C-alpha cells in the first residue's frame, strides 16, 4: 500500500489534482490575525468540511502553538476529506537530515504530509543561507529523501522561484529537478514577492514542466492583484496543485484566494476538486472563517461577498426580471450565495418589483403603486436616506405604500435626551420618552452610556411590558455620517443602525438635522420591523 493510499481520508478525491490550503500558516501571517490553537482547530474543521485536499497546519517545532496544534488535531479531528500537512525547512547547511532537530520535529508532528521550503533563487542561497549552490541542492536532496524513507509524502515549496528563474533559470530548474528526483511528489513554484503576471506564469511553468518532468504546483502572492489569475494561469500551463488561503488572507496584501480559485476550477473549468455538494457551502464557509479570525467578511469578494450578486441599476433590474442570467455570470445558489436587489435613487420599476418580491411583499404588478414607491424612494434619497444599506426601513416604507398605512406598535408623543457634563470630567446621559401603546400613555426614563443608548433603554422600559419580544433585541452596530450641507454644524445627519434578535439581523436608517433625532428614527424603524417579523400584530 502506498503512502497516499494509507493516509487518504475516506472522502478524499482522486489524487490527480490538489487543492492545498495554507490559511493556518501563510494566511495567519496577515496583519491583524492572531490565531489561538482553538481558532486553528475550528478553521481546520471548516476547511475539511469544505473538502480541500490538504490543510497546512503550521511549523511544528518552530513555536509551541503549532506543536500543540498538531498534537490536538491528531487527537480531536477525524478528517473526512483533507490530509494534514506540516511545514518546515530543509536541513541546515553542513549537517544531515537524520540529525537535524527541525526535521525531527516535522516527523514527530505525526503529519502524513510534509511541505519543505527550499531556496531556489541563487542570491538567496548565498546571502540568506550563506552556503554554496551545490550545498543547497544537497540540502534539498538529503531532506526529501530522508522524509520519504520515513514514510512521509513530501511537497517542496521553491521559495522566490520566479524571481530566481529570471536571475538564473538553470539553477532554479536544478532545484526543481533535485527535489523531484529525491522523491518529492509535487514541486511548488512560489511567487513569493507576488510580482508576476499571468502571461509570465504560463511561460515559466510550461518551460519548467517540459524541462524537469516534475509534477508542479503554484503558490501565488497577491501583490499585483493577480494571485487568482496567476494560479489559474499555472493550471493552464500544466500545474496540478494549487496553494491558496481562505478569503485570500496572507502576508502583505495576501495570497491567492481559495474560494474564487475553487469556484473557477469547478464552474469555469469543469474540474471536480471538491466533494459533491461542497461548492454550495462556499459562502457559509468563507463567512464562518472570517468570524473565527475576527475580520469583517469582504462585501465585494467574488462569489461569496454579499454584494457579489447585488444589482442596483434600473437597467440591470429590468433585464434580470426577464432572465437573471443576463446580468449574472452564474446562479448564485451554486456557491451558496443569493441575488440581492438594491434600492436607491437609481431604482426603476423593475428594481422595486423585484425587491418587493425578495422581501415578501407582492406588489401584484400594480404600475401606479410601483411608480409611487419609486418616486418616494427618490424623494427620500434626495433628503439623505439610503435604502441599499437599510432593507428593513425600505420594507416598512414599501408596506406602508402597499397597505395604505404605516405599521404602528406605538406612537411617539415626545422624547428628550440630556447630556450632563460634571465638574469631575464625567458625563451623565439620561433620556425620557412619552409614548402611546395599546391605548395607554407611558412615560419612561433611563440612563445610558450615551444619549442614543439612553433613548434605546428608555424605549425598552416603556414598551417591554406590552411587547416582551423586545428583550431579545440588541443594537449591534451604529454608524453616523454627516451629509454635505450648506450650514456647517447644521448639516443633515444620517444614522444607520443594525439590530439582531439572536437569529436574524436587520438594518434601519434615520435622517435629521441632528444625530439624536436621526437615531430616534432609526430606532423606531428597528423596533417596528423586529416586532413585525416576530409575528406581533400592530397596535393600530
């Protein structure tokens, strides 16, 4: 039985093409990412669920965290699709792989696959390793052969390969040839500085493949914004192993993004690189990993961003109403995403009708009603409102027009917020609201850590007796923008509020001459929308 067969998980795909993920090592080098062992285990489970073939877990022996990760991963994760990979370097110059402590740590990790980083740029060999070109080749040969003899599958990352190829192509190819002849299954050509372009990648990979006979992979950084394109160019040239990171995380501007690479391979190339049904989980997996690393998912990321299939222009909406494929390159459901219609002053009748359908409000093709909504939106956006970022407020507006009345759970008589500046430098924030709900007049006062928070608390004090569902509501984001105006500090203010009930999130907008009044409008809409979708009947 070969090493590959012995270590392949039950769900692993054919070995003819590799999707290799290095989020846990290279992706973790992104500024702002600091993964705990628990974080790495969680991400590894997500990647295995997605169906990548290899997960590079880190550099055992280089730091205690990665050493612990491999120990815990062996004990705690039953990989269904992926093989775990340990990363390390070739042995030191002048020594032997069998005696090298760093090589020993790779074996002790228990990982069935090992990736070795090797110098393939002659200047790096001489200046960084401070050894000879021949000794560097011996370091590659000795380390690969030793690990293979110990029953490990070995991949070799040729660091700075493309820059090295430009400087000394024959030496760069000799590193590839040496690794291949010593038993490396794949030799990965690394664009470590991220400076290459697709045509250059294609030319070099084609030549190296023809001249060495090695199985080649590609590792592309994104410094020119071409990492995904460079990865696919390498595949076009014959590479059968792609190294990527989730959401493109990585050092400097990042690495080739796993998700558009995989989607292109599956959808555009027709190549099966994931288990059946896994592609439809792509958006969920992308966002789940973003949550673990504590970074907001990129809204404009291809395939998985919330804006990837969002349409704003009225011309687009008119065509999409006839056939969504006219303005979408794929069906978003194939990658677990959804089409969204954005409502703005660019909206036409088709945009409004499609958006209504998306929100569950059937406008019934009523041209007069749709025209009224279009004009209402344009009027309010001219006043400073924005509905493309506030679906909840737009739905309330749409329902009010369609039903001929606004949904009301309470009526505001008045409110006020007081900020007291005390002599000791502290501040006190107090709000009082006067409301009518279910025929009863309520006066409530509350304090908060700011005037808006005080208003929110006063509103809850006033209404929770009538609507206990409000106890689940939580304000989770608050954005303020001062809109362009002619009166300095009297300029119009726009507030966007995000609210959750623990299950769903919704966004509301308020616009007024001051931030407190705008906040009150957004809060009113947030409470109204939340109660509506909790199934509560309006009070009036």
